[in-house]
């Protein structure tokens, strides 16, 4: 029996596990968040300071290139994990 909803969830889960090259648009260390964009700037993704800390990153400059896992959050796309700087 094929369940289209389950198949779609599997496809979305697989997409989340593929690292995407993102550029840091801006980051406010005091507020603890910022945004990254892909090269084509087709969307913004929220980046929280705890995600940086989990990757062992303590500071990052505007324009930095990050390999990220992106997921859909409550308010839009967000960085789930940083795999490479």
C-alpha cells in the first residue's frame, strides 16, 4: 500500500540531509541570530547562535560560506546544522 503523504515526508527528510552552500547575510552576536542565503539568494534561512556553537564556531563574519543542513521551521526555513565552514 503506497501512502503519498509518507512518501513526501521521506523525500523532504532526504532533502534536509543534503548540505547546501550558504552565505552569511548578517549575524547579530548580541541578539544571537542572523540569516544565511544560497548563492542565488532565492530564500533566507534563520541561523541561531546555538547552531553555530554546536559546530564549534564562536564568531563568523558577514559573507562567510557555510555548508548547512536546512529545514522548515515554524516561521520559515532555518539552519538545522552546519557541516563545514
